[in-house]
């Protein structure tokens, strides 16, 4: 199967960006690890980080055409703002898991609402980069169940 991992704005700064909140690992570290885990399980993992809403939207349109089977997405700040990205993921009709490194519910009130959680298969937050590993495991289980 093909799994697409999407990272929203500012996640390219991981490792140096507020490390007490987001950890010291870089996004490249995380993507490489996920790619290895997917490959070990006999699957294909693609990833994209973008600071631009339209790039993430267009990637989701493309994902549908490509036949991507599952999406893992950390929409970052777009979580709390983007009806357009929500609509794109609905249009893609691809099941997805929402991931956040930090526990958004323990932070500012404006981070408590997500435009994605009610349409996600599941949501993982507050576990740092491990959240992505857990999401990948869950995605692979989901895909296996569906056959
Ligand atoms: C984040 C949480 C968001 O509120 C924030 O805007 C981010 C990262 C996280 O992974 O914890 O950029 O999605």
C-alpha cells in the first residue's frame, strides 16, 4: 500500500523550533524513520512538508489520482484555521489519522478546536514524534483489516 505523510506549516523548523514543546528531532529524522518502518513492512511511504496551504491541498488532489491508500497528517496551525484543507481531505476520500506532537488540549484555547478531528479515523497528540510511529502502525493495521 501507499501511505502519504503530510506536514503543515513551520514543521520544517523541527529540531530548533521551541524544542521544549516540539522536541529536538528534525523532520528529516522523522520522515526517514517512517519510510524505513513502512519499507520493512513491505509498503511505500511518501512525505511532504509545506508552509503553503495550496500545496497541501494540491498534494491531496494528486493523492487521490495516484491511489494513495492512507494519509497521516499533522496540519500544524492549519488544524485550527483551514476549512479549505478539511474540504481537500474530504474530496480526496482517503482515510486519515491526525497527529500533533504537542498536547494541543493542554495549550491555548485556540488550539483546542480542530477542523479535522471529527472526520479522522483517529487522532494522536501529546506524544511527540512517537505519535507518527503509532499512527503508521495504526494505518498499517487498518489497511490489513480492509485487505
Ligand atoms: C502542532 C500543534 C499546532 O497547534 C501548532 O500550530 C503546530 C504544531 C503539533 O504538532 O503539536 O504548528 O500541530
